[in-house]
C-alpha cells in the first residue's frame, strides 16, 4: 500500500476532535491566534507581542497557520518589504474557544 493511501486511511479514522487539535497543536499557535484577535499586525509587532518566541519559530508557526487557513498573510511592495497577518474567518471562529480557555485558566491556574 502506498504512503498516500495510508495517510488517507489514517485521516479517515481520526475523530474530529483529534483533527481540530492537530490544527492548533503548536506550542505557540494559541498565543499567536490570541494576539491576532486584536486585529492585523505586522511581523515585528507580532514578534514583540508573543513573549518568549524567537524569530525562526514565529516564521515556522505563521507558515503552518497560513497553510491551515487560520491566518492570512498580506505582503506589500514597499522597501523594506511589509507583511501583515490577520485571522481568517476560520481563525476568528476560535475566539469562543480561547475565551473559555482563558476563563478556565483564571479559575484553575492563576
């Protein structure tokens, strides 16, 4: 059986919960999404806002989130190049989840 066929079988056997967790599973993913809830941000703004993340990791996470259609990237033809990131509709739909996680954290972690 080809590797592509095995991936299809595994994908069809996963539950929706696991698929959702795979989409948002990166260490920095939720922090980036939470930061972008405030609105569009340029790369350096994001880098300053997500405390503890390094440039390489931010680039990697942003690419993954863009591939998963959770964020959108808009590049401007300026010198130096300017890039803005924002949440897509799919990304914005995570807001109620983040609000609940934050409420739970306030009650149980902090």
